[in-house]
């Protein structure tokens, strides 16, 4: 199946390409770029043509931090709805976290997810397997078998391993297989009962706090263990300026460490929790304006490699509990591009090319995924955006099964308009 994406502004940070051209896809892979005139108005013989004039054309976005909730929590999300949400947001690849039921801690579950995604998915799905069995933090998973089954990386995400000896052995094990360990950074002895950022707003609300230092201590330990073991480390959802500083130090010291932050840490502060808004509750929590500014600076100078959403669907009845008892996490896939374009690119905080790099080649590189590029021979995964389109976030229109977003009613600029996976239009 040949497809030509005609006359768009093709922007591919992996090759430095940024010009109006035709993008030619064939048999599921990128064939190449050609000047607009050469392929003619209707394309070449036997080709379907997509008119991309006036649109931005990029590699399909890559989100390395997503909760698809299948198996076990299909009332929140499943592979079908989660990848529909991905495609609606311009994402063509998602890496799914292992806190399912059963957890992704056996080769059978890894294979089950890959098979389900191939049958029902609108995006590529790369399963992340757990570091410890059932993410219980003690016995290590069978890393070699999980890798052989198709696990793309290893993480206990929201259940961070507290024992440093276990973490060291886990990293040594993963280093042998070249797998990246992705860590939620938290010293949980400092966060018992915490529900939002420790500070003035939490005090005014009477809500137990999660201090910033709990994340910074967790990140520092994991960075030091990465240096010791040589294991590739990826810091998940960085929310504090100090953790960004620690990542900067790790890179200067030559440690194999990368990091991500999420759109909500770049657009909100803990003030969004006011009114006991559980749709602004996530872990790590929204921090301060100072942290938000530091995260933007760290994206700009390349310290933070990637933007990932931590898409975490929860049902309405779960989020409508008392603030302290509501689960952590918010949706991300369908609002990520618009939030980043409106609040970082259009404001001049981040160049468009850097924003796209943070959502394509950089996250792919952090885990060694063969996506996030339009180089000839790469998978034909493409996203088209209308940068002039203005739209209002309407949770009722989400493809996700859940509605837990703090961005309802936000006016955004920049909208995904078409998503192509393996040369096939999955969403137009
Ligand atoms: Zn997560």
C-alpha cells in the first residue's frame, strides 16, 4: 500500500529535516522525502494521496509512559480504547506500565498484551515489565525471559523499590540485557499519607503533603546506582527543579541517565488542587511555579530528554471520592500536543523542533525503540497537525474510557488531525 503525504511541512528532529515536501510511504515503511513538484498533484501511479498542505507532518509521537489498564482494570481503559486515545493525540507508539492485574511480570502477560495490541490496537504498544514480582519490591522478576517475550524496558513505576540492595541487584540484572530501568523517584518514608505537594496550598487545604525532597532523594539514589552498575536509567515524571539539577549532574558525570517530565508539570501548579480537585491529583504531585519554570529551562537546554504523559485513566466514582482517598493520576494522551504547543511553543518557551524531538526521537532513544523517525526504512508512523486550529478540551469527546483531566474547558491551539501507523491511516 503506497501513500503519499503531500505538501506538508515535514519536521523530523532525528534528521534535522524541516521543509515543505512530500513524504512517501510504502509497504509499512518510510521510502523518503521528495520535493513537492516531483510527485505531481495526484501523486505517482498507484499511490493514495493525503493533502497535507498547511499542516505540520512529524514522526508519529512516542509516549513511553502510559497506563493502558489491561489486563485487569478494563473499566478504566483497555488496549483498544487507550490506543484510540493515543491515535487521537497524534501518538503512534505507547509503552504501557506493568501495574495491571495480573502485573506485567511474566512472559505470558507480555505476549498477551502484544497480541491484543496487534489485534485491537490503533497504535504500536511496547510493554514495560516490572522489576520485581507483582511490583512488591522484594523478589526480582525474570528479566531475561521478559525481554525475550518482548518487554521494552523495566519499571515498578508507582511502586518504587525502597530497598537499595534490591535496586542495585535489579539494575545489575537489567544492565546485562541492555534494558533501561525506568524509575518513579520517591523515598516513601517521607511521603506516608501524602496526597499533594507539601507547601502553603496543602497547609491551607489541610491535606497531608508530599515533600519535594522525597523525589529528589529517590532520584539521587537511582542515579548513583546507575553510575555504580552501568545500567541505563530513565527518570520518570520529573516534577521538581532539584531532580532536573540531579539529572544535569548525572549527564555531566557520564552516567547513562535520561529523564522525562509531563505536560501537567509544565502547565499547572499545586494551586490546581484547590477546591479539593482530585483531577489535579497525581504522584509526583503538581509542584510550584518555581519548579515549573525550572522544568521548562531543563527541557530547553536538553537536560530533560522527553515529554511523556503518564496517561493514567480512572473511573469517575474513583476520582469523586474525598481528595485524600482518590487515586493518583490523570489522562494525558489526547491533550498533550495541544498543551505543549499552546503553553510552551506558542509562548516561546520551547522551539517547535525541540518539542517534537521530546515527543519522538528522544523518548524512543531513551528505551532503544525503533520508532520516532522518518528516516528511509523506518516504520511508516506519521502524525499530522494543524497548528492554527483552536479547540476546547471536552472530556466527553475523549476516545479514552475515562474523563479524569484537569484541563476540561481549556482553550488550546494546535490539533492532531491525522495519524498513520505502519502506512495505514488509523485516525483522520
Ligand atoms: Zn505512571
